């Protein structure tokens, strides 16, 4: 029974990746571009969910890790002329380093204090990106030249390649996350979310597991940020603003905290909600605000969380 | 200008900033202290106060002082009513759960910001000061209205202190802060106390904004800096400690004013935010607060 359940979950996730692969040939150009963007940002949200949905830590500072990824990639390309592939690793490495430092400090606090500490670190990071505007060009940002956004024979600014690169990032992230949450480590993370003291009593070291979750989550954010810079060619301080800390929270809440596929559902849903409503109103912030309030009031489990509760109890 | 007068000017600017900051942060601190709610939309109540002040002041033509007084009374009242509605429709339904209310107030932040953008527009607009005289120092003249801001802030803070320390309403509020369940057992209507405190906190932010709006124009994004600075003040002062909040507001407001004159304001903000993070990590009770939060 157990083996069959595991296979069913794995099949579902591989099916989703296959569906996204096929979609590339069907989608019209406009939606093609949107879905590529959604896949990169959904990878960001996948990582956020490891920390928030599975470990129960609500961070308000993930823009810092996304920003570390995008600047870690963009700056070495612009200042030192690194090739895109090396710059991608530099972006991920910067995010891992930053999340290790933030984790060591912020994880000494819990609850509301953790939320504010992460918020403050991200704010300091944002202000730093403005302060060094000689290199970062501050709010204005800078463009990565199309000729440099190439890995091997693949031109990342070309729409089809861009879609596949985004899908590859998402698929790797999805499978790593699926493996993580089904492993014994994943179970310890959930046990910390449910009752930290009890997991400590059982002999686990909560700090080490929380730090692991934060760094993995930071690496996802960094990879998404680095990839975003490479695929869309723009690096700027907007990606470190508080909005980019709020967005992954919103997408994860919407899709379902503590579900593997929830972040993708949430990100897709939110993008198309804003896209559809932009036909009637320019008030996209209102859509974000109202969805946050409605979600937290009536659907704290999110879309897939509700599906899991009502229909598919085996959904990971 | 020589160093001495320059420092005096910086200190005066710092004192005005500190006065407004103290009022705003007091509202945030009160809400956190009594309700344990971190109100991320607090800065937007500040912004609404300023925007409404512009609207009220423009109802009266020809007499800026009368317009300003109407704004001083009207804007906080409207903001207070909006806070009551937010409490009733959202916070109460969440049972004031600390984490859920943060997400909900982030939502409110975006809603209020967008409403201001839609109905008020993206422009920054000034409100005329109610009085116009200058205080002449030997080195420079200084706007007399700024002294009125400081005086008004001091009077309002004394009023809040009297309310909390000397009236029955204050006693009920302190009892609710001290032990919510015990207060309820003694027949205190905790729900109504919470609604009142949330409205009072929002009104303090609004009144601070009305005071500052003749100096700094009303704009739909103006709530962000006061929010961040209020957070800093409330944390440094000790979560839930009102006295600590006022002391920290004076400290942060003055030093922000003075540092910004002599150094880069961005650098000052970076250092302040990092300081706050470190205080929360190593001294969660705050630098001045003795009680644990």
C-alpha cells in the first residue's frame, strides 16, 4: 500500500512536469512568456514553502535571498565578465552564504520576532543595494547584454530556450523538494512545525534542522533569482523590495502551504488573476491585498491544502 | 554656517522628527502591547491621516487655520472608524492570532495604498500651515509651526499617559494587557477593549500625520518610512513598553535627524535596521524594556 502511494505521488509530479513540457508547443506567444516567468518565480515559492509550509517558519525577508541570487549573478557578469554558467553558480552561492549568516542570527528568535528580524535584514539588504548604486545602479538597475546570456550552445534570451531553462529549474526544484519532504529529514521538519519541544525531546536538534530548511530555501530563492536575471536580462533593486518577500508568501498561501505543488498552483493563479483583472482595473495591488485578507480569513489551507483535506489525502 | 548653529538646526529638525515619530510609534506600541498584534498597516493609517487632512483642509476656502483644525479633528476620526471596521471584519475573525494578523495587515496595507492611489492620485500635495511666523535665532530663522508640532505632540502624549494611568478606561486596558483571560473572567468586555485600542492606535498615527503634513506633503506612499521607523522604535524601546517607546522615539528621531544632516541618510537607515535586528536577536526585551515581551 505504502509503495503504491509513493508511486502515485511521484507519477503525479512527473505528469505535471510532462504537461508543462507539452504546453510549450501549444501555448500562444504571450502566454508562453508568462508561463516561463511563472515557472522561475514558482521555483522561488517552492523553496519558500520548505521553510514556511513544512518547517513552520514565516520569513518576511526572502527578497534578500532572491536579490543575492540576481545580484550575485548580474554583478559578476557585468563587472568581471564571467560567463553565464559560472555566474549562475555564483548567484546560488551568494544566496547560500547570505542565508547561512541570516539563519545563524535570526533562528535564535521565534514567532513574531523571527518575522521582524528577517524583515529588517531584507530591508538592510535593499538599502545596501541603493547605497552602492555605483555598482548596482540602484532603483534604475542594469540590463545584462543579450550576447552574454548564453550557456554553451543555448541562447537564454530566445523564447523556446528560455521556457525550457525555466522548466528545467522548476523540475529540478520540484523533484528535490519532493524527495526532501518524503525523506526522514522532511518528517523531522514537519515535527518541528507541529511541536518543536517534542522533537527536541526525541533527540533531534531543532536549530540544525531549521538552519538546513532556511539554507535550502535560500538556495532555491537564489537559484530562481540568478535564473530570472539570466532569462529576462534585467537586474535591479525592485527585486529586493519588501514586495518580493511578500509575493512568495502570497503564492504559497494561495496554492497551499505544506503541499509540494501548491506554490506552482498559487503562482499561476495569482499571475492570471492579475492578468485578467488588469482588463478592468489597474489596481493590481488591490487584488494582492484582497487575496491576502480573503485567504487568511477563509482559506488558510490554500487551494491544494483544501483539495488534500477533502479529496486527495495522499497528496504530498 | 558654523558647526554650532548647524548642530542646533540639525537638533531642531531631529526634535520635530522625534515628536511625530513618538506619536506614531506610541500607536503601534499600544496595539502590540494590549492586543499582541503587529500592525503592518500602521504606516497606511498614517498615510490616510495625511491624505484626509489634505481633503478636509480643502473643504474650507480662504481660512487655512480653520481648515487645519477641521482636518485635525476629522482625519483621525475617519481613520479611527476605518480601524474599527478592520478590527470587526478581519482581526476579530482571526481571534487576534499573531501570525495570521500579520498576513492580514499586510493585505490591508496593499488595499489602503491602492485606495489612496485610486481616489487621491499619485501626486504629492501640500497642506497650508495654520499659522505663519518665524522664530529668529541669531544665525537663522526657523518656522514657528514646527515648535507647535513639538508642543502638540507632547500634549497628546501626556493625554495618552493620563488616559492609561489615571482613568478607569486606562485601568481596564492595562488589565487586559496584563492578563486577557483573567480580565475577561472579571467581566471586562475584552473584544470592545481590543476594538478601542486598535482604533486609538490608528488615530495616533493619523494625528501625527496631520501635524506633519504642512511640513511634508501628503503622498500615497508616505506610510513606509514611518512604519519602518516605528518598528525600530518599538523594538529598541522594548515590545509593549510605552515608556520605552517614547524614550526610543526621542533617541532614534534625534539621532536620525542629526546623522542625516552630517552623513548619508541611507547609511543611517542601514545601520538602524541592522541594529534593530541585532537587538531582537540578543536582547529580545529591548534596550530599555525590563519586562519580557
